[in-house]
C-alpha cells in the first residue's frame, strides 16, 4: 500500500483515459490540474468505472500504482469542475468503496 502520511492527495474528477502512462498523467497534473507532479503528492485518476491510477514522485523517479476492481466501481466526484484534495480518511474510504462525495454538506448559520 502507498504511504500517504507525508503527502497531499489530489483527485482529478471526470473520466481519464486509462491508456495514459506516466508521461501523459504527469502532463495532466501540470497542465489541467495546475499542480507540480514532482512534489511527492499523490494524484488520482479514474475512468469512473473499475480502474484507478495513482501517480507520484518518489525521490528519483515517478511511480504509477494501479488498482482494478473485479466487481463494483470506485466512488468518484460527480462534478468535472475542479481538482479536489482528499484527507487520509477519505483516501481510505475511497479504496473501501465508501461514497463520501454524496455526504451531507456542513451548514453554517450566523443566527440561532
């Protein structure tokens, strides 16, 4: 399993062509996500079905991790608008198949 203790986790909403490899995904991180692929952070991509790729830089080269589900699908953001940053807990939920993207949103009131 990937070590996520000292890194940020970014998810790219929308469908990604799973034929893309390290060069194509790192270009997506730079160009469409406006992030630095060399920062050591995790960048998550999916085809919204049964496959997810994780790209990250590890000291002296890129690593590409892939998980393909034989049954079920990964929960994935419905919006294709912006890159989302996940918490470590959300990362674990994502791998477990828990759809936290549809969780209740926090309400803030100014008056009782």
